[in-house]
C-alpha cells in the first residue's frame, strides 16, 4: 500500500503541473509550504519521540548524519526537493543526470522507513512523504518541459522517479540482515526530512516578508499532521 501511494503521488504532481501550468509557480509554492509543515510536524510530534523510546542517544547521531547528508543531495539535485526550479540547470534536450542522482537517492531513502512501522506511524509517514512528492514531481516535470527534453526521455524519467520510493519501501523485505538497523535507518531519513522541511519553511516566504496566506497554509499543515497521528 505505501509503495502504491508513493508511486501515484508523483503522477498526481505531474497531472497538477499539466493542468495549472500558468499558475504552477504559485501552486507549487503553496503545496511545498503545506507539505513542509506536515513533514516537519509528523517528524517532531511522532517519529522522533518514537525513536527515543529505547532511551538511547544513537538516534540523534543518525539524525544529524542524515541532516548533513542532504546537503550533498541538494548539491546534486540543485534543490529540486524543496522547490528550486532553474531551467538553466538543464542543457536543452539533455537529461540532468546530477539532478536525477540526487532526487532518486533521496526518493529511494524516503521509502525505507515504511518497513516494520506500526499503523499510526505508517499512516503519518506515508501521508507526509506523498504530500512532499506531489510538488517535487511538479517542479521536476516543469523543469524537464522547459528544457525541451524529448517526450520519451521525459516520461521515462518521471516513471523512474515515481518508482524510487516504492522500490525503497519494498527493499527491506528482501534484506533480513539489514532489518536490525531499522532504527538507525529511520533516524537517518528523519534527519533528511528535517533538512528538507525546514529549508522549505525558511524559503516559503519571498524575501522573508510576512505572508498571511503562507502562515495559514503552514498552520493548517501542522494541525492536520497532528490529527493524522492521533490513535
């Protein structure tokens, strides 16, 4: 089920980008702010406290490593994960290999923590990741369109991107020896989430000006995240 939700969320983003192309910038901005608030809230309200139930300090180390690792993925993906959209990053008609590597690794890692989660954690996590993937898919799709990437390359690229998180979601089932490392893996991915979500929230207001609409969107995302993780 998580794999299917992750897969479909990318194509929801592609559909939205196709429908609202003229207002895509505003749409992605609002969706990013909402998803950033939701992702951050699920992380701090539920995922992080759950990691520390064993009273160990190790989760903090892996959260920190994940947070720092996202800097490298940002360098490769040019920040597409949090809404950066620069067509100049892509050569006309060419696939942006660096962007794909950063995005694909990021997406694959997002799917890993679904293994072994309880129902409440899984519900909040899957919704948070799916909401995050919609605007990211919109940005990637529009980036490729603006760069005049051919139809076959464009659609095969989006298909591969949509498969990354589902692949991560089912991978752990086939590697029993790695399953004992799930707390550390989860902490690492949460560190990535904290990096991405805080970057989104920090950048969600142009020139750091007060924006009532963005404030309402962020509060709504946080409240809905809290409701989602209630037992």
